C-alpha cells in the first residue's frame, strides 16, 4: 500500500497535477486511493527522505521546490554510486532477459515521458542484485530525486535515443561478461546526461 501511494503521488507530480508548494491532503488522498492513513504517512515520510516532499510545521507535506543548482552534484554522485553498484552485482539469465526487455521498450517508445519511466525502471533493475544493500537504498533515493530533473530537462527525443543506445551498449557488455567495459560506458552515459542538463539549465537561467 505504501508503494502504491508513492507511485500515485509521483505520477501526479510528474503530470503536473501536484504543483510545487501544493499541500497534500491526507484525508482526500485516502479517499481517492482507498488506502488507510497509516501507509500514506509512511509513503509521505519516505518521499520526504528522498527530498521530493517537504514537511512544513502546522501545514503537513508539500511538494518540494527543485533546486536547479544541486543537479550537477546529484548526477555525479548517482554516476559514482551506480557504477559501484554495477561492479558489485550478479546477473543470471532471467535478470539479463528482463534488462533486454526494458531496453527494447525504451528503444521502441514514441513518448519521452513513457521512455523516462521505463528508463527509471531499467536503471533500478540494472543494479537490483548489488550485494551492498545500504548502497542500493542510498542510490534509490537519489535516483528518485534525479528522476524529476530528467522530466524537466530531457525533452529532446533525439537525445533520449542517444541515451537508449548507450544503455544498449551497457547491456551488451554485461552479456559478454565484461563488467569493466559496462561500468565505463555507464559512467559516460551519466556524464552525457550531466552535460545535456547543464546546458538546459544554462539556457533557462540565461
């Protein structure tokens, strides 16, 4: 139930139904979703830890303002941690099959919004079997935060296709049991995103 509420709120934020600064009404959310208040509070607390929501005294939870200045550090940290997680992951046949399925969906999508949602799942799946569970939890929270930046700044379909080609190379390297090459491509992948989003921020702030 907690995960259901998190997914519901994230979708509302992404499609603009929940704006920055908007207070979340627990009673209305419980009524709309059919979920009791306790798991809703748990979901809101987790989203606050991920800095997606902000707790305001005497007001409750609101959608946090996204600081554009933190995006560079955020991407650099995610890149480092995801590469580390990849290097400490094991991949079996079923795991590779799922990664290839998500990769194919990314390549075939005709919508950036849908593609970014698939991409988010792909990156979580990529390191799901990392042996360091503390690292995975930190990485999951950071990627959740970063996901909002991607929706704001990745709106060029040709650039999204470039990202999909890079993740295809990551998958192929893992299939060849060449994790060092996969890690190198993955790091370059994140640096491409950093360069692109950095340019978009410069344009918007200029």
